């Protein structure tokens, strides 16, 4: 809890975090403007507009928190302050928990900024509550999984450059296929990748809720299951990274 409070001050009261929130707000505003004024986009049904907005909200949340998670620990190695931190009385698991909670706090702030856009976009649809609930659920699970994965990579790479590069490559590798339409996923390989891709699962669940009106959790289990499995894998990965880090020591001479 002490680590989280310390990191919280850096997350919410620094110019970097405020800049991220401003960028997120401008992105939501631009998206909403285009959805309402663009001739082609304005012809879409309200539910499809909501689906596009939801994808933007979670997509920006994943991008911002991935960059934050990639630097929140590795900056200590870059500044040569890691030894003091890891040799302090705080256990490695508690340190990782504090870092994890601080990144999750940033996602909560981004989601809070998105709430007015969600409410305005869903007026008259009767889907405001499901819209808010599923963006919260899917975004939180997705952000949590990627944050755990990136924190594990941070312990292994120990440099901001390698961690940020790898994190962005992973997001692009998973995010780009998730934006393809179902007509482009008609072969066996594409369908298999779609079923195990956590970002694809998020977007498909949003489509199932906002476009097809399947709003209950039970009606979305086939999309939530890959997310839960991915989250479990990242927990195991972080645990393994912690064990490797402890064996190598704070200063890795490899």
C-alpha cells in the first residue's frame, strides 16, 4: 500500500500523467466529432457508433497503460536507483503490487474521463449501463493482463528501451488483427488466432453487447474466457520473472 501511495503521487500529480489524460480526452472528443459529422460514419447505427467509441476508449487505455507500465519500473534501472529500491525492506512481490496498482489507477483515470462521452453516445439506446459496465470489465481485465506481462518483461530486460519496444510490438501484433472484419477471418488460421487473441476477444465482446444486445456476462463467456486465461498466464509469467530476477540479483552481469 505504501508503494502504491508513493507511485500514485507520480501517476496523478505529474505533468506526464496529466498530459496522457489530456491526450485521451482530445482523442475521445475527436472520435465523437468524426462519428457525428463524417458523412459515411454518421450513416452507421447508433449501436455501431458506440462500438467504435468503446474500441477507441479501451485501445487508448491499453496503449497509455502499456507505455506507463514499461517505464514505471525500468526507469529505476536507467537511473541506477534500482539497487536501493530492491534492497529495501519492501518485498519484491509488494513492490510489483504497488507498481501494478498505480498503472491500474491511471486506467481508472482514463475511464473516468471517458464516462461523459459514453453517456452522450448512448443516450436513447437503453445501453448506457451495459456500455459502462462492459468497458469497465473488459478494459480492467485487459489492462491488468498487459500490465502484469510488461512488469514481468521489465524484470527480465531491465531497460526502458527494450521493454517499451517489446510492449508496443506486442500491442500492434495483437491489436491490428483484432481490427479486421469477420469477412477477413474466414480461414482456419485466422479464426484460431481470433479466438486466442485477448484484444480480439475484447472487441468481439463489445460487439456482442452493443450491437447484438447480448448484455449479460453469461452471454459473453466465450469472449471472457480467453481474457481470463490470458490474465492467468500473465500472473504466472510475472511470478516466473520474479524468481529469475531474485536468482540473478539486482545487478545482472550477464
